[in-house]
C-alpha cells in the first residue's frame, strides 16, 4: 500500500489506512498552525527606537 494513494475498498486493511491518513492530516494541520503562530510572533515584535545621543545643534 502506498502512502500517497487512496486505498482500494476491496483491500483488507482499508480502515487502518484511513485512520493513518487522519493522523497524518492532524499532524500537518498542527504543524501549519504552529508555524503560522511563530511567524506572527516574530513580525509582532517592535523594533527598538533609535535615540540621538547628543542634542541637535542650533541652526542660528
């Protein structure tokens, strides 16, 4: 039995193949959720503001 083909209903272990496919899809959705959450956390971080060390000189 291939992992990437839908099992034939006439085969004996068809139920196990569908259960295995369900677990694979659950793991994939969990992984995608975690990746989206981690990339969102990275983009939400604020960049620190840069401050001048010295007072700006007067133009007069």
